[in-house]
C-alpha cells in the first residue's frame, strides 16, 4: 500500500510547528550479584533526601542519582520527585512522602516500592509484570496501569485507578479495580470501595502552573520588599522554585505577602494550601481582591474548569491570568486570539515583565509569526533568564529552524531549572527522535506524560512514539486516552488515523482522519498557523490515499487537490 506520509516522516514534520501489609514492587535482573535495573531520579524539586541501607543520616538527593534496594527517600513540604524504573515505570512522588526501595523477590523480578506515608502516582507502560506496591495496610498488584496511592497519618491506604487494572487487598479481602474506581483500606480491615474520584483533583500536585503574578501589582510595603528581597529577585529572574526556597522565615502576615506566597505554592502544584491562603486574605481592597481572583482564575484554567473573574481585567496580573484562562476554553482557535490579546494587554501594563513577554512570544509562535516570537522571547530572557518556560519555548523555536542540537541544549537548560516541566521533556524527546535516538526520545516522552498525566497532547506524542517502535497496543492505548482527555484536540485523531492506515484498517482510518480535519482549528500553543495549513495538507493527502485504497477514486482526487491548495510545497499532494 502506498503511504503518503508515514509515521517516521510526521514526527519531524510536527517538530517544525511547535513542537496494608503491603509493598508495590518493581524488580530487576541481577548481573554478577549487582542489580541491573536500578531506580533513577529523573525529576526533583525542593527538599528531597535519601538514606542508604544501614545508615541513619539523611543526605540530599541529586537528579539522575540511582537508588538501590533498602534505600529510603523522603520529600519535604512543597517538594516532589519522580523515579524511573528500567521497565518504563515512572513514579512521581508528592510532598511529605517517604518510600523504601525493596529488593527483588527473585532473579527475574525488579526492585519494589514500599509507600510508608504520603502520595505517589504510578505510571506503568511496559508489558504487565510482577509489580506490586506495599503499604502497611494493603498490596496492589498491577497489570500495566496508572493509579494514585496515598497513605495518611492513620495508615489508611487509598487507591485510585486512573487507567488499567489493579488487584488491591490484604489478608482480609481483595478487590479488583479498573478505570476511575477507588477503594480504601484501614489497618486490619478489608478494603472497601469508595464513590469514585476526579483525577484532576487528585493530581493537582503534578500539574504545571505558569507565573502570572506581576510584582508591580503587589502592594508590598518598603519593609516587606526588603525582607523578601532575595525571593523577589529570584521571582523576577523567572526562577519560581528558587523564589519559594528563599522565602524568609518571618511570619507571613500581610495580605500582599499571602498573595505572593500563594502564587509560589501554585508553582509546585500545592493548590490546596494556596487556596487556603487566598481564602485568608483579609484585605478587601479592590487591588488585593483582583489579585486573589486572578490566581483563582489561573487555578480554574489549569483544572479546565469554568471560573471567570468577577472583575474586568485591569492589572497586568489579571490580563495574564485571563490569557491562560481563554486558552483553556479554546474552541476552534478563536480563544487563542483572545489569549494573545490579553497577553499583549498584560505587556502594555508591564513592559518589563519577562513572564508577559514570554507569554506573548508563545502565542505569536502559535500563529506562525516566528520572527515576532523570537524578538519577544529574546527580550523575555534578557529580563528573566531563569524562566524555564521561556527556555523551553526557545527550544521549540530552534527546532522549528532545524537547529535540533541547539534546541536540545535549550531544553536541557529548562530542565536544569525545573525538571518537572512537561514541555521541556516533550521538546527534548521529539528532538532526540528526530536525530535518530528513538529509545531515549521515547523515554523523555514517557516522563513528560507521567509528570503531567492529564495533558492530552503529551499522550498523543507518546502514542506516536510507540507507533514508531511498532508497539501498536501501547500506541492505541495512549491515543485513546488522549481523545478522552481532550476531545477537541485533533492531534490524537490524526495519529490514530495513520496508525489505522498502517494496520490496513482503512475505514477506521478515514473516520479518524475526517474527525481530525474537523477539529483542525483547535491548535495548541505550539502548533502554528503555518503548521495548521501543513496539517491540513497532511490530513488531506492521507485521506486521499485512504479513499483510493477503499476504491473511492473521485473522492480521492478531490481531496488530493485540496491538499495542494493547503500546502503547495507538499510533494505528496502533487504526486
């Protein structure tokens, strides 16, 4: 069968545009007495410490450090870490959590995980194997899945299955849980099913919250600015994690201090505490209330929930929050235009805001105005050189200019500042795949999807990577999840169509491709208008081929002609 634009081609093409007595155990095969499949720290924020087997002192953990059986790891307040197993299991670990790495139970097993307290998100994409997670109250037997496991101070274990199947129980009973089901177990009691859960609410600590608070809007007194100067300097430089680390030990009393602290808590996904602090703001002045409403609007944007501000935007902070909110409500691309309008209004109000400049650059790129995007981004990085989102955007812009290695360096710089940034993992993974390093590239996409598990586009690209590797089962699964997470995103439907074509399922391929064409205007921030035209051509060429394969030649010819009109430089359309 003639395939006009195979999976391998499309990856590079898209890069141009945006680019319980219990334990959970993962085991590894030993080589010469050593454990071949050690556990690696791939993401780290805040205070993360480890203690090795037999030791009593805790020492700071480092990114890329390997953990071994009987090592303990713990996270501090407003901190998180992610671990990677060699079997492609990724475990993001939340704040105030302690785990133990367990030894393999046999030579064919991998290291295990004992959750002592806190919360973890388990993301497993390898073949189903002997994976079980242990707490004091229960054992979770995993069959290739993703779930959230939490242990509270009373040793109550709660399991929430996002996707897949888990056997959950103890000596008093066992339950089998599947998608969107939840159960809890107390010590010495059988597990009991719960009413269910909303994954977004449980995974807020995994989400990325961009900076919207403009310090010029914040009514700090001269004394407060002096006390908080180190933190404020880090914030202006774009490094919100460093700003949070440098918060003074003094009591947080004033409303302005609380608003600033809440904004920093959002940067590490601590939404619950941030909302509590915002609720405690006692200053009823219009300015303070506008800032509180803006941060709440940002929370709604990240949660994809409706929460329009009661105020018409006036402050730079409000305009920036409204920009993200409009994007979250995007339909047919029209909201991206409003998102850009609000971002430009924020910049008008605060011309020296590195965050506003980065946001304008990001949206200019989405409309294919690369020159404008580069100019704004260079200004942004001059003002806030440690803004990881800006460095990641720089990577996408470099990739769009075919400077792939330079793009990887920019993504590396972003991850050195904030290793939880899904966009940076995504961009680096796509660049590695473009250079032929498919295994490491796919690993980066896997980490991206695990760190921000509710983002549909990350699932789509992970599915694409699995399809490139010939792993159609996992590819189909990721693309189905992407469609469920964001029914308006055309990306998953396009890749699903190409996957069905690859498997000679022509009717399904045509159906998915027509759906992708119908949704094509719903572009993400990193898909430019230029790429949209090219996307239309790619879809039309493939749809033409599929109709030809189905014997519908008149339709095939008409669709191919449409592809030429969308992208005259498309060789396959002319062919």
